[in-house]
């Protein structure tokens, strides 16, 4: 059976996390910011799974389930914010969200 070294999995997780982080910092569209956060969540999950596979423990997969539930909650709250932003301001620009205070 072919096994992938842990360093490759962690390197891929690091690259994905970095791409998601750059997406969050650079983009001004709230949809792309939420996509960047999802990429970061998945990268963290991949790191947990790779580390769990290294030691032969299911802990990484259990942590990935927690990450998936957190990501689902983030998506639902983010989608509600997107709907409110579009309904009130007719834009997806995150800089315009200051008008949603109170």
C-alpha cells in the first residue's frame, strides 16, 4: 500500500492555509472572504488528519469533524450577514458594512 509522508500532508495544509489567509486579507468581497475562511478551516483539518495518521490514532479525524461543524456554523452566520448586507446596502463590499451598525 502506498503511503504519503506526513511532511507532504502538512506542507499541503500549510500552503492551503496561506492561500486562504491571503484571500481573507486581499479580497474586499464578503463571499471571497468566507471562501478564504473555508480554505483555512479545511487546511487545519487536513493537518489534524495527517498528524493523526502519523501516530495511527483517530484523534485527527475526530478533530476534523469538529472543524466541519464549526465551518458549517460559520457558513450559516456568514450567509445571513451576506443577505443582510445585500438587502440593506445592495453591495457585497465589506468596506460598506460600517453602515450596518446598530
